[in-house]
């Protein structure tokens, strides 16, 4: 399967390990990722917060670039980028007036861009490969590791845009972890918000919302939280100490990307999967399951 | 919270122009609101909002534009999309929030959360200049501009040791295209 790949700004910087693990895992599963040449930032929270046209315009340029690659599908492992790209794609398809305006502002034709379909990498893996296909690749099962599958907001919401899984009780990530031999826990916060783009600008919000997520995972007996978004991972990992200080509880919960765990199960080393780059170390957990 | 909000409502003073505007520009019909409050029940940040999502929809119906443009909730909404998915009438509240915030930003309405607005502005500036966001330089710039010189200094050190902070700013080759988009949008606004 050939598909255009949009890493987004985070995967080229803080979330480098998410990029590397996604590429290796997809390669193993027969999903050929072709990075969109010269892609630009999706605009993230900033663009849609302050300027609707800018937000759609920035994503439209990326969609047009995919069309130039002669590909019809694009995937991104970032839930934020996914939300912006797919929102733009849906708006272009539904609103001809807006499309004409954006074409004028950006100075490009969007006829081809309208045909491009966008999906989060979790969706691509689950739909193109599925649980059985993943199981076939597992060499080192995760030995019943108790994991909190954390979908967060934007992989499944808003439902009219995402068109994937259940918006509040998502199961795709749990199924994927089961296929790897892990034991996903039942918990209350799998689709709650971590505080998203407020990491720097209003840290209290992230400490508050992220704290609720960590607490829910702890209460459910999770040994780690599994993320599918660089913002969720960064917020829960980098703010964990601040959350611990505020709540007076030591969580010590590693926040791991689902692709890192897939890679481990496919017998890549923890270092190849960049597990050494997490602030909250997963080493003890991995050793307890004979994976390190 | 504004004391005016609790004054008895005079129906002949209600202005429906904002409601009409949102219907026309955003294709959102707030008249479909049944005031069930499911949006507020699901809202991630209702506990710190000055006006909850259900009240915000009512304020649109009341044409209380001034209140909406200056409300704190505009800058603390995390865009988690829970409200729209729970709404039985599928009223796209996050889109209403974006629309009003954009308007407040253009009109230069002051917010108490200046740092949130500043961060958005700096991020868009980075995209205008290079086409992408370089996280570490953006954070540093934000700390300087918001005068929080020691913010996250310890965390920054830990992240640096993990190789998470790259000092480089990647640049899109066809940056003229991206800048044109920014310029045309700015021109459109002024014109």
C-alpha cells in the first residue's frame, strides 16, 4: 500500500521517536510511506483559533502537494495535524465558495486536493492490516502489560470530520494493544482532553486536565499510558512532575507511543524505538516483561 | 461575570443580527438549541469558564456580542470537540468559539489571557517566516516575550538531555507560496 506521509512539525523535533517508530513499523506491515515533499505546518491550534481562512489555506497547500505526488491518500500520526488536514479536506469537498476563496488567496488550484483522503496512522494500520495482520508480525509479545489506551480528542472527534471509531468510547487502540499481547485496562479517560495546545501558554490547564488523565489511569491499574498524538504524549510526560507536585502523588507512568510498542513487539530494540527519549523512563516496566 | 447577565431580559431589545451572521457565515443554526446542557456537561473546561457552552449559545441568540467578544472562555476553550459531538442538534460550538475569537482578535478586544493570544501570534509568525514551527525556538521566544524568563528552565534542561530540543528552524523551500497566503489574507482584511 502506497500512501503520502505527513509527519508534522512535532515529529521532526520533540517527537522524533514517534516519526522513527512509525516509519519502521509501517515498513514492516507493508505500508509504504512517502513523505509529502516541502510540506508546511498545518497551522495547528493557532491558525484555527485566530483565522479560519488561514487554517484551511495552510492545510489546502499540503493536500494539493499530495495530489502532485499522484497519491490519493495521506496519513499523519499527529492527531492535531490529522484534525486540521481532514477538516480542511471535508470543508473543501462541501463548500465550493470557500474553495474558490482559498484558491484565490493561496494562488493554487484545489481541484486535485479535494480528492485526497486523510486518515490518522492508527486508522490506516487498523483498516489496512487489522488485528490478525498485526499478530502475524509479533515476535516478542508484550506479556500482559497493563496499558491505558489513550485516544484523546482529535483522532475520533468531531465525529462528522474524523469518521473513525467511537468519539467517546474508542476501541481501535485497545484492539491494537491486544494484538500485541498487552492487556488494555478499562478506564474512564481514554477520550478526555490533555490540555492540547496550552502546554506553554496556559500550563495550569495542562496540569489540571493532564492530572485527571494520569489519575484515572493510575486508578485503573495501568502501568503505562499509550498515546497516538505528540501533544498528548508531550503534555502527560513533560508535565508529569508538576502534576505529581500538585497532587502529592507519585505517578511514574511512562507515556509511550503506540508505534513504539508495536516496534518492540516486532523485535526492534527499545533504543531503535527511541524509548530512551521519554522523560518518564519505561525501563523498569520493559524489564519486568523481559523486553529490555 | 457580568452583572448584566442576570438583569431581566427585554425581548424588544434583542438583536438577532449575530445569530443571522453565524447562520450565514458558519452555517450554524443556534435556534436548534434545546438548552439540554449536554454541551456543558461534557465540556473539558466548563469548571473554569466564565460562560459555559450552553450559555454561550444563548448569548448568541440574545445578540450579546460585547459579552461574547470579551469572555474569558474564548481563550480557555481547548477545542476538544466534546460539545459538538454530544449536542442532539449538532450545533458546532467549537466553530462558534473560533468565529467569535477571530472577531475579538481582529477588533483587538483585550483578554485577561494575554499569553494564550501571544502564543498563537508567535506561532503564526513562525509559520509565516519559515512555513513550519520550530518548537524550541518558539518556546524560548514565548518565554522572552511574555517575560517569564525562568519558565520551564528545569524542564527545558531535562528535555535537552533527552535530545528533545532542536535549535534548528526548518524552512519550507517554496516559502513564497506560504507568505503569499498570509499576505493575501491580511490584504483582504484591510480591504
